[in-house]
């Protein structure tokens, strides 16, 4: 395995609305393997933050302002955000 | 014109921005804070946005509208912060040569805003203060 695949990177995840209030922060910083997928990030968030996983409310992950599917890979340069179900209007 | 703002929404300005000499029709949709939800009386709503992404999404919705309909101007504004009953939370205005395009494009605009743009509301009602968990936006 190449060295860069083993490196850990810090990823900032912006929080909004109900998720921000449940965790009590505007953002969280997670240490993840480089080239982690959105699916892995979701699993990690669910493990680390029972305040979110206990609600059973689904959330999506946005990468660089686009809602990303679970296969999308994340680097430390990406802008990542956790989006609860939206309710504008 | 696309904006997320904390300021009150000025409908006259929106109509001026939507005006176009080659348009024969302009539609305006206004969303405002309702005094009730299905659990009782609502006194106010707090709106929060992921502003940078919300503005990107509004621009994307405008470009989709322009691909589907031959319109002249597209204006979409969403307000955030603390709003009272009756306050305008969102407005979409579209001008086009003919009314059918203006109506359809305006409806598409507000429908997509409600399901895709990262904005959230917290209602203050008789039964307490609750975040409205609406729709999970799909990946693009």
C-alpha cells in the first residue's frame, strides 16, 4: 500500500440546524484516512456522536457545496458539511 | 438575481429586478410565516442557511430553469434569521415573453428551493421549539 493511503488527514465538517444544536458546535474535526469515502465518514460520525445517531434522522454529506453519494472520496482540501433534511421556504 | 439575506424582503425591488422590456408576463411567488402548524399556533420561525452552498444551489436551479423555459429574468431570495408571523421568508419572480412559461418556471423554482437548498427552519409554537425535519436532498 502506498504511503499516502495510510496517512491520516484532518477533515472539518460544518454543522447546521438540529445537528449543530445536538452536538453543540458549528463544526467538528475528524481524523480520517486519506481518500476516505462519504460512506465511511457517515459511519464514523454515527459512532462518535450518539446525539446524532440516536435521533434516527437521516443526514446527507455535502462536499464542496454538492450533496455527495457514499462512494465520493474526501480529501483534507474539501469543504465538507453535514446536512439534516432541509426545510426552507 | 439570487440572494440569501437577513434583511426584510423588498417585493417592489424584486419586481423591478424581474422586469424586462421583452417580457409580456411576470409571476411572483411569496412564501410567508404561517400562524399555525399541524400541532397548533406558531408565533415565529428561525431560519438558518448554509449560505455559500445555498447560493450555489439557487444559481443551479436558475440554470436548470433557463434550460427548460425561455425566460427573461429569474429572481430568488430567501431570508434567514428570526421571522414573525406574516413576514416574507422567500420570494421567486420570473419574467417571460408569455405567462405559461413564467408560471411554470416560477413553480419549478420554488418547488426545487424547498427540496434542495440547504436552509432549515425552527418553529416556535405552543408545543415548544422544534426543527422542522423536511426533505433529504439527493446527491447530484
